[in-house]
C-alpha cells in the first residue's frame, strides 16, 4: 500500500491486456476509467488532500476491465450494514431506518449510472458483517437477524434491483452463531500479534484501530468501571473486531474473487479496497448504523447522533416506527 498522498503507478493498456486477455485493451481501459470516474465523487478518502484520478487505482481498473472485457455485469462487494449501534443516544432503534434507505438507494443509483456506460450493468453485494463480531460489540444475534432481514425487505420494497445481500447464514447455514464465528476466525483471522505490529508500523491500521476503539467506547452502555478501565476493555475488543473484519473480508474475497472491493472505511488511493461515502456527515467515519438522519430545511440530508438531531428537528415516523428527523 503506497503512503498517503503518493500516487500509485498508473495502469497501462498492457496491464489491462494481462488482466483480461482483451485484444482491444485501450477501449476497455478507457471504459474502466469512465466507470471508476463515477465512483470518485463519492470516495471516502484516507488522503482527502490528494487529487485522486482513475489512473491512481490500478487494481480497481484491472478488476473493472475484467468484467468489461468479458461482457459481464460488474460485481462490487461492500462489507457493512451490520446492525444498529447499541447506544440509544446515537440511533433511533435496532432496525434499519431512513439512513439505510437513503444509503441503499444511493448504491442502487450508482449501479444504474454504471449501467448507462456498460450495458451489462453492475450489482453491489451488501455483505452484512454484524454476526461476525456481534459478541464483541455487545449486540445480540436476534437483533442482528432482525436488522438483516429488515434490510433485505427494504431492498425489495424500494425496488432496488441492483442490490443483493450476503451474510454468515449464506455461508454456514443454521449453525449456532458462536460456532460460525469461531470457524471463520480460525480459518481467516490474522493473529493479535500480527495486528499489534501493524498498528505500530502502518498508518492505516493505526487509524482503523483508533476509529474502532472510539466507536466501541461510545457504544458501550451500562459499564460500571472507571473510564480508564473502559478504554482498556475497548482497546482489547478493537483488536478482536479488526481480526473478525479481516476474516470476513478474506471470506468474501474467497467467495467472490473477481469482485471490486468497496469499503465504508476511509481508504488511500491505490489500496486494495475503494472507500465509499454513503451519506453526508461531518465525521468521515460516521455511518447510518451509528447515527440518525436529519432532513434539513434546504433539502440536504445529514447523519448526526440521534440526540443531536433531536435538538434540531422533529421526529418523523414511517410505518409506525422512528425513521428520521426533519428541521422544524
């Protein structure tokens, strides 16, 4: 992975030919660059000061070109949409709401835009990762099941035809969740020692570790110990969350080896995953499952902590459940 702010080597027609076997490599490369250009305005960047262009993402260009040369729909995978935060000050409940609806609608629309450039179209596979670390974030498995099922229903109800879902149930069926987690961890997770070394030597891993530790600290409710004890506990759990997240990513890559890998976490140019921003938020780490939507008077939507959005707007119900806030 190149240092933040350093441009990776630009892709060449020969790179595309090697990846795809396509004799018309320049045409394929040009279309791949146009498709990637649709993603760039929504990039969640770990290097926001860097003027990223399609040529700075050689891996993604080669992956896109592979689908284009084969005349197949482009497949993108997105780990995320795990479950709602257990902190009631941040969210409206444990089921998907307006934040998820807007995010899924955005992703579906992005696929439709790609389809206007590449006739076979595109699909995004939502790889819901809640069960993989539910025990570490203190969210019960039945809440995660309810969230995932409601998300699938939302996709169908909203007619989001370019989206599919994938979770541990698709891989390991009806096994107990503790056994599923143990199997995936044993087969795919890096060791804690390996992660500790990466936190010390890699800026991106350190940023991820700090971000997850912060989320775990914010999301822990009912802790009876001291603040320092809570921080120690969350730092320990953060390593576990990263282990499981890495394991989930490896499992997804094994099941969908050709797919373009998206991430809801900020990523630098040239990384193996392309960071994607779902909705506007002041903090680049904020997601719909850690917040609530505020619909502002100027028609802008923003993700905020639920308690903050409540001070600025009135609660709106949809189908009898809390959905979002609207400015008064």
